[in-house]
C-alpha cells in the first residue's frame, strides 16, 4: 500500500467519490470500480459500550444520540479506496456485523450467522466501564467457529471523550 495516499489530492478526490457516506447499500450502489475486496468485520462487546456509535463513526454516519440496544443483527457497509504500491487503486468494502447482546443470547442462530466467514473481530470496550475491559481477556481467546483462517482481532476503547469531560469537570 502507498502510505498516506488518502492525504494526497488524488486520494482525497477518490475518497469523496467512493465514500460520500456509509450505510446499508445494495449491490446496485457499489462504486463503479473493477477491483473490490470485501471483508466481514464482527463487532463485539458488552451492551452499552458504544458498538453502534463506533461503527457509525467508522462509516461516516450520524452517531446516535440516545442509547438503544441493537435488536437482532445490524449490518453496515462502507467503502475505502486504497492505492497499492503498484499504483493500482483497490476498493475495500467493509461489512460491519453487530448483534445485540440479548438478541445473540436469545437467538443463537444470529451469532452463528454473524460468525460465518468472518475476516476480522472488532472488540469494543468502554473506557468508563472497567467490567467491559475485564471481559476482553476471556472473549478474545474464545475460538470463533466459521471464521476465516487468518482472523484479525482488533480491540477499541470507546467513550474516551466522555471520560475526559467527566474528569475535567470534577476537578
């Protein structure tokens, strides 16, 4: 990959064309490009840690102002252009799968479908909830049935700005 390509004039123009906004898109809405790589990312974490807001932020969607647990499974798509070292531009389509905590426990088939052919796991924890962080060790080590052989695991802390504002207002 060409580092910092998205910061060049060509890269910014391509990002504006390919990623005007995120969201759920149909196959007719795919960017007109000959090379498309698709990756399935499963987002996991305790209820209330900010998984939906994290995905919305990554996909350039409005962040929900009110907390409401995700019902069932929500799939959100976004496209990212990447320029390879060869000069070829590749479009990466990220499909973020998020299953509500109680829905996943109540309807086991939702989690089975979410784990099927997953390429990456994104584990979210809240910076203001120690229990969500403590849970990570056991969750990250769990085997993911149905996942691709080269499963990427990423951990993201959420609600950091609210932590800063709460600590600065109390001093």
